[in-house]
C-alpha cells in the first residue's frame, strides 16, 4: 500500500509543478489577479499535500498494516482532487459555485492530518 501513496504523492507533485508553471506563464496575462491568486492557492495546497502523501508512504513502510495511515493517504489524495481541483476550475472557468466544493477538500485534508496525529500518538513516534 505504501507504494500507491508514494506514486500518488510523486504524481501530485509532478502535476503541481506543471500547474504552477502553467499559472505563472500561461495564465498570468489571462486571469485577473484575484483569480490567479485562487489558482495559486490550489497549487500551493497541492504541493504541500503531495509531500504529505510521500510522508504517509514513508510512515507506512514502518507500519504496513495501519488503517489510520491508509485512510489518511486516501483522504489526503481526495483533498488534493477536491480542494485544489475545485480552485483550478473556479479560476479557469470563473464559476463561483465551484467554491462550494473546496471546503470538502479542506475537511479531507484536516481529517488526514488528524489521522496522522492519532497514528503518531498511538505509536509513540519519536522526533529527530
């Protein structure tokens, strides 16, 4: 299971870099500054949570049977799709109703990070 989160994290980072470059070079002259900021928020959250998925993959190597980490990984990926995806579409299509989807992705992110915290507390994870 850890390899799927490593794969999803790497692909999310790859597409995040691509989306960021597209926004910076292809959309700068097309979108209003407000919509460009919305788009950039999607990129930022995608990149941070791509790293989160990679961290989950690494943690999962030490605790292969952890359902907490499995749920955290899927929720984090869902968060990327819903949060960042809705912001990309909102910015590109200028359809404000897409903003109603964004909080669902945010809740997915919050739940994923909460599950990682529970995993850490249950497993007495030591910091470096």
